[in-house]
């Protein structure tokens, strides 16, 4: 089975490519856009608040500790890559794109 373009696997972690849309009315998935999981983020892009919100949302959606999700690239960009180092089943990761109404 091939992985969707927004999901990757390195030696010891999964990678999730996110396109952030900050200052949304609520946090949740808005679909797939340009090879990224498009995520509406309620937090503003100030002082890392949007990054923290995405990290918390991913951890909650995947049922892992927040420390198991870390930002790899894109701290000041809308296009970000997060690493998930916990042992998460592929089905849970694929389910992220179905979390459209999810809130953090």
C-alpha cells in the first residue's frame, strides 16, 4: 500500500506534512491541499502558538503524548512537517484526514 503524499515514514518516526490556516474559528482538518494535510488552527501565528496548537491537536487525534509529536520543519511557515515518534498504527494516521470536524 502506498502512503498518501502528506504522510511519510523515516527510520524511527512518521512524518506528517501540514498546511496551516491560522486564526480559524476552530481547529480541525480542512482536507488535503497541495500535498499537505490542510489544518485550520484556531491559534494565531504569534510566538509559536499555532505550532503548539497543531502539535497538541496531532497528539490528541493520534492518542499519543504531546512529547511524541515534534515540529521538524516550517516553524515560521504555513507549510510544516511534524514527526510522530510513537508507535502509531497506519490506520490512525490515515484517519487524520477524516477528522474534519475535530477540535483541539
